[in-house]
C-alpha cells in the first residue's frame, strides 16, 4: 500500500548532548521497517525526474521499488551498476539539491528520502558480507589515475569494470582523498571508505600510495612506463585560501584543510595521538560551507566553544541544511552578516578577532547578494583559535610540471565537459581539479564521464 505521508521518515541519530562529545557516526541509519515504509512513499514516476539530477544516473525508482518489496540485496545490485561508492554517497551527497530536489513528492510535502535509502541498501549489503565484485576479464590496456579521491575512484572503478588494468597513484599514505582527510568520522566512518576501496581492489585496481605526481613522477613518466595509454587527473582541490587580513600568520590559525586533515587522517583528537592538534577553548570558524560545518563540529568535539563567522545571512549559507541543523544542535553559535577584518595576537598566539557587521546589496557574479561593510559596526570576538574555511583551489604542482596542459587562470584544468579530455592527447581530468571544490557525487560523475572518454580514446587507437 502506498505511503502518502507528507513527511519522510526521520533518520535515527545520536542525541546532540551525547554525540558532541564523541566522533562516532551521528546518523544511525534506517531499520528495515523504516526503509520499507519510506520506499512506499515513492510514486515510481514514469519520467523519473529524480534520475535527471543524479550525476551518475542511478535508476532511483527501480532500486527503491526493490527496497519496498523487501529485496534489499537486489536494490544494492541496481545501485552498484551506476555507483562505485554507494555507502559513501548515501551519507555525504547533497541529495536535497540533486535527486530529491526533483522528487515529485517534494511538491507537496517532503521528497522521498533517496539518500537514506541508498545508504540503507549499501549498509545492508556490506553488513552481510555481500559478495565482492569479481575481477573482469582483462582487455590488455593499462591506465594511470592520479588521486584516490571520489573522481579517481569512480574513474578507476568504471575502467576496471571494462577490463582495464588501472593503477591509482596517491600522494598521501592512505587512499581515499577528501573522503579520509576532509570528511569527519562522525559523518563518514573511515571503515566504510576502506570497504569501498577494497571492493575496487577486488576488481583488480592497484593503489600505490606516497607518490606525488609532479615530484616523484611526471605525467609523461606515467604515459611511458609499462605501456599506459591514458592518464586521468583527479588530484582534487587541496590548496587552501586565506583572506589576506592581518594576523593570519599567528599561532592558532589553521586552514580548514590542515585542521581537518590532522583530526580525520592523523587522529589528532585522540588523547594519545603522536601529532596532537592545538585545542583552543574558544574557536572561530570563518566560512559557511560544508567544510566550515565540519571544522566547527570537530572543534566542538574537542571541547571548545565554537562560533561560525559568515558574511551573509543564514539563508545564503552554502552548507547542507542538515549539517547546519546538526551544528546548532551540538552547540555551535552562528555570527551571520559578520566578517573578520583582523586577527589579533598576544605573544604570538591568537587572542581575538576584530569583526564588522555586513549588509547585503545587489547580486554579485555568483548570483548571491553582495555583502558590504556597515560603517561604525566593528566589534571584538574573543577567540584563541581561528579556522579559515573560505575555499580551496587546485594544487598548481601538476600544472607547473606538465607542458602543454591548459588551465584556467585560477588553476582549474581545462577539459571537454563531454569526455574529460584535456589539451594533451590521452590525458583526462575531472572533479575538483577541474571545477574547484564541489561535491563528492559531482566528482564521481566527472570520473565516470572521463572513463567513458578514455575507453573510446583507447578503443579508437588513440583518437577521440
């Protein structure tokens, strides 16, 4: 029987006063009964508008129908045809602005909880030791992938399914890219990332860590060694941005990249950590995106009073609504229409921020209202630690060491959007290295697109 409730089933979660003191996953996942009940809300629309806005093209009504019928493993098999990392995407993708944003049920009430159902199907499969993907028959061709983040993993998985021998080169000591260094454990447990990566290894994907392409190896080396016919660049956007205000060089000022990497990848929050992170008692996080929310919620778990400083209103916050709500529930305070003008020090350490109030004016190039300072509105915000979470850009290393690779003025690699082809024959790119910081699922979609382009290029004898 259809479920015509206007509200989606709530996601079971840790209580805010409990979770703010630990790094365990906040959302606990649907039970079988909740999943079946939520699946019954799907109208199985003939034109499938939800699929239109899924960057990897999952047949969403089909997998939801299988969950509704209690055929959970069959639901997972449908998802896995399109998505190499379903347990990850079900947790961190912004479904509200993609598939769920097109759901017909959202016209009157809340959309079907597509992301929660995807997570359920993947978790069901993984918790029961579902059969690992088999290694396809080799087709005799070799491809190199730079970076083991979402774009690289998606590209590698798509190529492996076609029989390519794929080697991923990762700069860090652990594969996963932003999935392991950027997204906190309480949003994305690293055991899940490891399990998804092991699935790729089972298909024959080789992963080599501690290799910095542009230093240890050049792209031309990858093309020449062992007969690799193509290279995919999925090196992400890990170069942090700063505001250029006085005091950014004080002790206690972090880029969000460093702060999150030390916590997520190096486990600096553990009492016995060999690389402990400075635990401020009053932490200010500058920015309003998902990275800012991750940094703020991590700082809260380290015991700090945390304030998010954002120059527009709450309505313009680019972070997912769920992450903002979780941050508020955990005690994070928001100072909106506020921008820092300097970071003030005491004996070389952060002591406070000088801020000023902002007012919104006409839209800027991004289409959002432009913030302008309000005269005479300066005030001081006490803080002993500041985390700058105002964006990142692609690392310039590959650009600087690869002749003929065309890039945007701000560093993004120029590609053909339909194929991922760069200005160099046999060299493809996708994800944040092309677009700048974006979402996991958009990076995965770009990785899949590039894999199709690489396959056509190689099968065509080196011509796209």
